[in-house]
C-alpha cells in the first residue's frame, strides 16, 4: 500500500509543479474542454443523463471502452469517430507531458546522487 501512496504523492506533486507552466495549463484546459464537449454532445444526441455522458466520454478517451454504452444515433456515431481521434491526441499529449516531467525529475535526482557519490 505504501508504494502506491508514494507514487500518488509523486504524481500529485509533479502535477502541481506542471500547472505552473502555461503550456501545461493550456493542455489541461483542452482536456477539460474535450470532456465537457463530449459530455454535452452525448447528453444532447443520445439522450443520456449527465453522469452517463461524462462516464462514456472518459472511458472512450482512455480507451477502456467497457461496452455498456454505445452511441445509437447516426450523428452520435459520427461524432464518436471524430471525438476519438481528436480527444485521444489531446489526452495522450497531456499524459506525455506529465510522464516526461516525472522522468526528467527522476533523472535529475539520480544525477545528483551520482555527483554526491563521486565527491566522496
């Protein structure tokens, strides 16, 4: 349990530090916009509730796709095709920025440890 809490703490700390950068805030805004757009469109086109629409947007963009919901209207299906291509690019771009930041910080810490060890 402790390793998971440590990993979560590292992720949250990195996420907080990343939000100080304008490009990261822009990507986060794009992710939030895409999720809100998907939620609204599925609510309007498919007649699903707000929570179901948001749930479908999230599981679609994270490529989980449980299959418990699927668009039934032609417009919903067309929107989903476009939504997946656009949304995946934005979401994975955001995840890539977070992942690179975490790796860079880890490499910096390892380099500092090597330098300290070499000085001894």
